[in-house]
C-alpha cells in the first residue's frame, strides 16, 4: 500500500488533526475556541479555507484564508529573504615575505575593500627557497598587516605555518 505524498506547508481544512482550534476570522477578529468541523463549515460559508497558522499552540490557532494565496505569499517572502541575505565568502590575498612598500599598499587596499564588503580575508605568505629560513620576516609582515587593519577587522586565525606558506585569517569586526 502506497503512502499519500507528504504535503509541505500549513495544514488546512480536513488535514487539521486536532479536535478543537482557536479561530480567527478573515478580518483578524478572534472567534474563540471551537470544534474543527464547525470552524471548517464557517470558513466555507465565507468562501475561504481554515488554515492552521500556529500548529504548536494549545489549542492550535487557525485562520480563515485562501490557501493558495497564503502559500504564494509565504513563497514570495522566502524568496525575498533568500535574495537579500549576504553570504560571507573567504577572499585570499597572497604576498611574499620581501614585498615592496607600494605592492604592500595595493594589497592592503584590496583587503580593506574585501572587509568593507563583509568578507573574510585569508592572508597567504609564500616562502621560496632560502626565504624559508627567515620565517621571522614573515611573522613581522603579518604583524604589520594585523596592526594596519586593526580598526576594521579582527584576527580569526593567528599566523601559522603550513608547508612553505604562512596563513592568517581576518574577519570584519
């Protein structure tokens, strides 16, 4: 025997499982607690459905609504929320331990822009050849980055070595 498909969204009319419900009419007036069957009949007289708006209440709260319109409005609201939410991305800035002042300034401008947009920034410092034996230069550079960006961002992951590169993650305050 096959199960009927599970309906998503609010329960309405005969799908409401409780015997008694608190009813609110189409004008938003509280009609009090009544039997579900009785409430469905009253909603049908007005040409609307009885829709469960707060199923966890005791007794559940139901409203006289048009189910299709209610679902449509809920879907529109969910789409708008999805459209306006900002996802936080991780942007990466790559440097070398012996970076020149002007290049450093350019990288810092980019970092300020990313943080201004609300993104996290991963600072990667790549060591090549003999630079690896001078890790203190890399630490000094990352400390300088930390100080220059202190007013707009906080360090989320302090500098650490990973193979031939040193990593640090900063995020907006």
